C-alpha cells in the first residue's frame, strides 16, 4: 500500500485580510515609534534623549519584525511568514528610519538610510519567494519519485551483506538507524547498493537477511529496501546467504 504524501503544486500564498491587517498594523507601529523617538529626543537632556529615542525606535522595530515573522496564512503546511527575516529587517529599518527622519531626527542622512533599506527590501522579498517555491518544488519532486518507485517500480529479491553505522541511541519512536548494503540482480547484472533503514531494537537486521528492493528500470541503482518480515515464511528461491560477511557492529545495550 502506498502511503506517500505528495504536497500540492507549490504556490505562493496570497495576502489574506489578516495578513494585510498584520502588515499594516506593525508598519504603522514602527513608523510611529521612529517618529515618537525623534520628537522625544530634544524634549529631554542630551544623554537621556538619545537613550529614550533609541529604545523607543528599537522596540518598535522589534515589534515589526516579530509581527511579520509570526503572521501566517492557511494551507496544509500551516502557512509561511508574510516576509522572510531579511525582508522584515530591511522593511523595519526603512519604516523606523523614515519615521525618525519625518520627526526631525537625522535629517537627510537618515532619510537616505530609509530609502536604501526600502530599495533592498524588494529584492530580498523576491529572493525569499523564489527560495520558498524552490524548496516546495524539490519536496514535491522527491515525493513523486517515491510514489513512482512504490507503485511502478520493479521488485527483485535481495540479500543483506553488511550492516554498518548502527545508531547508539534510539530516536523518539524507539527505533535505531543503520546503513545496509544489499546485493541484488537487475537486468541480469549483479548490483549492490547502500540503503538507510530504521528498525526497532527487537528486530535488528543482520547480514544474510532476505529482502526486496524496488527501483525504476531507468535507474536500477536508486533502490528502496524492504526487509522481509522475520515471522513470515521465506521464499524457496531466496535462501539466506551463508557466505555473507558478518556484521561486527554491536547494538548499544
């Protein structure tokens, strides 16, 4: 039975009402923070004014970044941030510096910083989108390949000839990992392949164990390994390989 889950065709999620509200709310907040910091600075003694202004601006900027990184939409994967971290930093800098410049702090130099940060946010957003779509495309292609191998692949008998790299500790499901080397025939040619495998402690694979490998005829080296159930009757034409190398790795007690 094929239980491979194939993700939907990757598509960048649109801006929902909640996303528009989140982006607008935090954008206004950080711009107001910059403006308020600029107005507060001259109202206090020099040293205190700079400290209060800096804290107000930095706090508003952090609120913006946090809001953008936690604004998520729907979808099977739980959604993605409205902006990536780099885009959020640049957009927050642009809004904060622009608000401070509008409030009379920093003049043209700070206004230039705001413009440069805003200009950098655009390619950063495009890069984030391309990276997200490329990552989802790769996941989908891998899932489709797994489904093709499981449903269309050729199945042949194989024998485990080596078990190596057994993990010292089990994972959260109580399973260990190892790398198995198997020997099989494809198109009349003897082949061998290394396959990772997880297994419970009570069913440790050993050299000589019978198995089945599946592969697409066009790529017989890319195989998926299925060990035989030790309690199931074995095929008469697939005897245990008595000459297989013995495993020297010991499973941690």
